[in-house]
C-alpha cells in the first residue's frame, strides 16, 4: 500500500489541474470583459490608472481560485484523517477522528490562503499592466497598440482574445516584449534567443530562422501572432506554477490541521508531537531545504527555520512570512509523530 506521502503526492497531482484551470479561466474572463475603446480613450489622455481600472482586474475575477483552494484543503484533510494512526484518550479509550472542514479554525485557514493568493495575483496583474503601459509610452507606441499588447488580439473565429500580457509576471512579460522588439527590428541575436525559449510556438520557427538568415525583421502581423502564442504559453506556465504551489500548500495546511483536530479530539497535549522535515532527496531540491531535511521540532506551532531565516510550520506555509524562494514548487513534506506511549508510561509510574 502506498505511504501517506505517496498518496498526498498523487492527490496534489490530481487536484493541481483544477487550480490551473481556475487561473486560466480567470485570465480569460478578464480579457473577455475588456472594452478596448475604453482602455484606448484613457491611454490617449495619459490616464494610466484609469486605463488599468478599465481592464477590470479585480479580486472577484479570481474567485474560482478560492474554490480550488477549498477543494484541495478538504481533500487533503480527508485523506490524512483516513490514514491517521490509532489515537486514544489519556485513559486509553479509542478516539474516533472525523475530518471537519467547517470548524472555525479550518474555515479561517481557507479564508487566509484564498485571500493571500487572490490579493497577490490581483496586485501582480495590475502592476504588470502599469509597467507595460509605461514601457509602451517610452517606446513611442500608440494607445491602441499598448491596449492590444495588454489585452491580446481578438480571434475572429473564436471571438476570444489571444496573446496579451495580462496574466504574466513582470519577468515573463519582459521576455515577451524583448522577443517582440527583436523580431520587429531584425536583431539577429535577439531572434536567435527567441528560438531558445521553451514556451515558444515552434510552428513559427522556420519563419524566424529565415529572417535570421536574411537579417531582416518580420512583418508586424507575423510578430503579433508569434508573440501572442508566446504570451499564451507563459500564461499556461504561470498557471501550472501557481497550481502546483498552491495545491501543495493547501494540502499540507490541511494535513497540519487534521493532526491538530486529532489532538483536540483525543484531549492530548501538543508537546507529545514531534514533526520532522523531509525533502524528496533528489538533485532538484533547493539548497535551503536540503539543509532542512531531518530537522525536528516539538509541538504543532513551533516552526522550522530555513538557513535563509524563513520560518515555516510545514512546506508551503507563508503565514510566518516565508517568501516565494522557499515556497514555489516545493515538494517536501513533514512527518508527524505522536508519542502517546511515553505519556502513558509516565502516568503509570506516578
């Protein structure tokens, strides 16, 4: 039978696509609601904040992520509770632990995780739009071009916007913009760099290679298609990274809460619990988590401390200020050990 760790990894793999889909649907919804004329009018007046407001990037657009977090948290708690070791009360009586996703503490965890994720994604998206507008003005682009680069071009067949920088992080957006500039200018080195990007649409490679050989720029309409597909690839990539990170975080938060519920139900002291950090042990583990491997703490609240100084009660825990460098794509887990036998022996010796 698969270990709890293996079962949790399988669960994360099953649930992550749901969160990725929620993110991409939110980005598609934002793009579909954009009235380009409104954005262009504000850009013509140099009203940057007004243009961003016209993009309607607000937390409500990302609400599907809240449901995905709740789903992952609930599924993780159910799985951990089913696999929990046999618990007994201080008198030795058997304790039945049933997962309660609706208790006050669990509900607060879900609200906090949802709020943090949605706030971060909303503000990141607005900041990306702000930076792209400033960059467009600096390059002498017209308001309509800036608006289209943000929102994407409308596919006349599907009636959906494709491409566009909305949904990307600033570094990913800069990669798209650098590729656009190189393809439009005929910069050979820049076009060669484009051909190294793993998220490019390879169907355009022959066209780009021909431009490199001839040392000529590509037509603007071709560049719009090429960079549009590149942007779409990066939106997918970002969705995958968010999905893996947030699903893992939600499942591990649920694991922590499930063991806390077990303690509450059995009336036991958290001091009887030890927690041990475990990395996957392969070459992809970040250095700080290699150092954390096998670190042990007592109780449910004492955090592990990374060599970076970050504090985490479990992998993916941001409640104590751990940043993206400790969280993104982490695959570690924590072992929980209940030393109830020792307490029983002490009570018998009194």
